[in-house]
């Protein structure tokens, strides 16, 4: 009777342990799957697609500026679109000469307490973007190509005729970034020195250039990076020439990516393929670059990163199952769990 009883309980415990292991595997898979799968899908996207919204009507490209003997500019606040050609029609409505003098320095407001000599000294030193003198009752027309890179900046305009600026003849020119539309794009940086994805797509259907692009970078690692965009379409830079290239052609965007990520915005002035790189030493050479495709089809990109990530998840899942199977065999063939004392017989009455 006793031997039969002794063999009875390991059989049941085998079944119980098998159920336990199976339950454990199921629980592990249930916990791991929802965590792993959405993340890998997001990281592995081979192409980042821009979300776009058309912008309100563009500001007029001709601006009438009246000059009066008050003395004043009417209007004394003007908005122009970055990247556009703006024609200023300057009309002197008074009996004195006035000038329309646009500061070269951005975001500078000159103090009205400056003397005429100090004002002259300022312009001798810093120059001006426009300096047009208009005779009494006269008209002058001057066209200004507003640089794309000046979006969001303001420039003061003044009359440099003695005491006119001091008496209030000044105004502010604001360069507004939103012209033909707005787009948002995002990308990720990794400690493997890569942008994921490394292909971004912007389709400008229903909008017109330039388009304001808001860029968000997520840092999936700890290393710092930059997201630096070339200003010219169709230009391929290399790890050996990018420094001199950017000295001659300032980047359209140069976003610092800290461990917390980074963001910025820039204006795209036309269709084409724009390269972006990381300027951190050695990163570009290690393959940290990508392309922004504006109204250009993105070449077929094999979902390499996706396959790798999914293969990794699969390997881990198989590993868990394998460990479970091995455990099941060990438990089944060692008989009891826990083991009985060596050489001893089970205590009276069995373990249950
Ligand atoms: Cu980098």
C-alpha cells in the first residue's frame, strides 16, 4: 500500500507543476506583449510622415508706408512673410525730407534718447538693410527679399533725419514664419548613432511655399545630438565637408537634442530632398543622417529596423517558452518537488 501511495503524489504534482508552468508562461506573455509591441512598432516606422494644415492667407507683398511731418510712419507696425519679396511704396505726405531706414540688426529697439550723432554712429557701425530718402511730396519704391532665415525676428525702421526718430518716427517690421502652411514632423535619436526613422516625408498639397515646419526630436538614448538640416535641396554633404559646407550655407534648422529631446521650427522654401545630419563629432561618420522628402516620393525603404526589433521580441518569447519546457522536463523526471531527504522514505501520512 505504501509504495503505491508514494508514486501517486508525484504524478499529481507533475500535472500541477505543468499547469503552474503553463500558467506562468501565459502570464509572462500577457504582460510582455502589450509593453513590447507598441513601442517596437513606433520605433521601427521606416518613414515619418508630416501632419499638415494650410495657413491663413499670406500677407500682402506690397506695403504702403506713409511718412508724415508729425513726424511718423503710418503704419508703424508691418508684418512680412519670410522668404517673400516685399515692395515698400514710400509716400512722403509732408513738407520735410524723411528716410525709411531699416535696421540690419534683429530684435533691437533703439532708445529715443539717442542723439542724432549717436544714431548716425549706430548706422555707420551696424549698417542698414534699407536706407531710402524721400523728398517732400515724393514717392519711392524699394523691394526687399526677406530672407527665409529671418522668420520670427523683428526689425526696427526709423527716419534718420535729425530729431525725427527722437520725436517718434519709428516702427517695427515683424517677419512672420507662417506663409503657405504648417507642418509637424518628429524623429528619434538613438545611442546607436542613428535617426529612427531616417526618412521624413512632407506633402504640401493644398499649401504653398514657404511652409513652416515644427520639428520634434525624441531622444531614445542618453547621448546628445543635433538635428541639422541643409538649406539646399538635392545637396549631399559628407562627414569630411559638412563643417565647411555649413559655414558657407547656414543650416535651415539646427536643433539641439539633449537627453530630454529637442524641438524647433524652420521654413521650407520649395520641393526637393533635404539632407539632415547630427553634428556631434563622429556621429555623421557613424551613419547618423537622414533625408526630408518634400513633395518627392520616398524611395522604398526596407523595414530593417522593424524586422530586427520583432525578431528580438520573438527570440525572447521563444527563450521563455524554452526555459518553461526545460523546467517541465526537470520537474517531471526528478520525481518530486521538493526532493525527499536522500535515502529516506516519505514521512508517515505523505506530504498532503
Ligand atoms: Cu548624434
